[in-house]
């Protein structure tokens, strides 16, 4: 019976596991750090999940809805707490060997069960065809794998203008209802559609990995759904564990992968989080799905590539507060979800065919925190309903070709046998980036008379390096791989039994959300491994 070891439990791991377990015959073992919620918080969640929102105890809601402090750059919080916990970012040994440079977001590798999908915004858009120009295959080759993933996870969406460039690939669940503010924007777009399309804007409903039918519109989405309606890759791993399709080994950190020349097996050495003991596991295939930076460090350490510089591509994030001239009522009085409601693709002449992606969000309680104190608690408080009914925010993303690079370099430890230190650095944003962000804002402002959305220019922020979590490309797929490139199956030279399947192998990062593409590509690699690779 062929065997595989998969390292990690994040989205890339879930994608390849769905492929490896699609047919019986493979013995699949998952090794994972597997940090999870503490039992006390889990008990609170069970109480909330067992009752409708009107019966929830205030203390329980306050515990799971706790938010992190603001970030150092005035943007989003450094960490997005889930159920009031920072477990997704907690250091269980995966962060200790990192040296993060100035301006670089520090929370780069997750040890959580489900990885960063335990804290994501659950938006699932594919990459547009234009993003595949540097890939050894096109969007068409990923199409069946996009479909396979979307059939395996909850997928709430609808057919609209976005489908012209970003196909749905699978039949969706009904979308979540829109807030009054988002409904007004969508209606204005429909009335002015021809004009806005000529100006380079395509708008549609957000596509979300959420079980939409069960939503109670309690507004706690961004701090963690009490009913577990938002997908996490932990769901897929858990389902396969329950069906006994995989063997799950938690509490382990991968410290080395290896394949001897000519061997028909590869190995992974793991370290116990509880007592530090080590052991080596072997299988026909080792699949590395530790996230782009976790995988980069593991490969560099395993190959002792000290001093070698890797350049990661990132889809940089823009935080754009918006003001509308027409209010939509006090949003605190309405039941709504807090996830993204609309998605926009904007064409900028300087970027050619590559669009900028804009995710539109309406009110959540963090808006109050961003207002001046006198507005929240002083004489301006009487204006709050009118102000909050006019505020919204866009999280915008640039394609990787228009974003800063993030540089990785493994520095040898001073002590023999100790792990090296992974240096993570990025240059500060330059004037070209600032001009591009300004162009995006001005282009949207120019459409203000037809959409009633006006960027608050002094408050617009280009997030720090690695803040978007949309990064990868350390070992990109190439038709003719170089020394640190991978082939179409995620294999580096000399490791034909080791497959990298996460974002580290994506040749470019589009501005559209990338988790769906990561999962589809890992599913593609797993499917081809199961069918048998050419000699």
C-alpha cells in the first residue's frame, strides 16, 4: 500500500488530503503541531452554540468577542483574536527561530490546528486567467480542482458580473443577506453598471466559505462564529480523522525532511512539543504544507542552505476607510453578519491586465474604536448614529507584481547542531507604492457620484510587509526548474519523493484572495501523485 506523510493541517494540507483520500489504497499520516482552543473557552462556545443569540449570557459573549489592541501602524490589530484567544498565533516553537526586520508583520507561522484558516475572512475567489502568465500551466488546468474544493467546503455565492472573470466552478449555497449599506451600493452599481464597467470597475457579492443557511446574523463573524458556520481546514482534517481515512499525530513539530539519493522513500524528523524527544518517520511520499514561510524555513534548514536569500512575493494590503453621503441608519440597531459583503475588481492602467481586488465591509464594533474619544463618549456622541451609518471600509489587495518583496535568509546558529535563525526582512514602501495606492483611492473616489463611496484619504494605509497573509513563491513552479524552483508537482531537484504544496510554490500571487487557489493547487498535486507520476 502506498504511503504519504502530510506535514500541517492548514488549507494546503486539507486540499492534498482530499485528493490522497479520494480513493482507498493510500495510507496517509498527518503530523501537526495542532494547538487548539483552551477547554474553558471551548465550554463557553458549547453554551453559545446550544442557544439562540437572545438567550446568550453577556459574560459569555464578552469573552468570545474580545478584540486585540490596535496595531503599531494604525491599521488592523496585530492579531485577530478568535473566540477571544490568540491560540492561532501562539508560539509553540515555530516562531522562536525567526528574526523579523523593521516594518514586517511578526505573526508569520501558525501552529494552530487548521493553521491560519482558523482566523481568516473566509473569502474564496479564484485567480483570474491573467495571473497565470508566469505559471507552467493555466487556469484551465486548475478548474477541476477549484470545483473539487468548492464541492468539499461550504460555498455561499451567486452568479453576477464577477463570474465573467472569476468563474464559480461549482453550484453555491445562497449568499448571506446584505446590510442596508451594502444593498444600497449594489443597487447603485446596477443602475450605473455600464458607466462603471467602462471605468474599469466590476462589482459583485462576496463569495464566502460559510454555511449560510444556519446564520443568525449575530455579528460575531470576525471574532469567531459561535455556531462554527465559517469553514476552517480543521473541519476537513477532523472529518477524515473521524472516518479513519488518515492517522493524525498531533503535538509534533517537523524539524527536518530528507531523501537519500536514489531512495524510494522520504523521511521527516519530528520533535515532540511536550518533551522535546525526536523520531524519524518515513513514507513513499512526504508532503510539506507548513505555509509559505514555515515550509521555506524547513527546506532551508533541511538542506543546510545558510546564507541563501529567498524572495517571497506578496499581494500587499490596503486599508481604506470610506464615507458615504447618504446614511443607512444606525447599524448597531440591525442584525447583520460582519464578513465581507461585496467584492470589486478595479482596473488600473499602470497594472495592465492585472486587477486590484477590493473587499467591502460594513459596520462592526471595531469602527467605534477607531473614532475619536469625543465622538464615542463626549459631546459628539449624539452624532454617532448618523456617522456610523455612513462609514464602511475596504480591504484592498495589489497583485504581487506591484507589491514589495519579502526576503528570507537562514543564518547559521552559533552553536553546532542548533537550528538556524530565519531572517525575514522587507524594504520600506517607496514612492511608487504610495503613488499606486493613491491612484486606487482616486479612481474609486472618481466613481463616488455613482457609488456613493469616498475614500477618507488621510486615513488610508498601505499595511506593513507580510500583513496581508497573501504571500508565497519561495520555490515557484517552473516548466524548467532551477536549483530552488519546483516542478509542476512541487518537487525540488534531488527530492522526487518530497512535494511542497502550499503557497511557497505559487509562481505569482494575484490580488484576489488566495486560499482557494492554494487548496486547488495542492489538490491538483495530490491527484496527480495518486494517479502516478512519470518516471
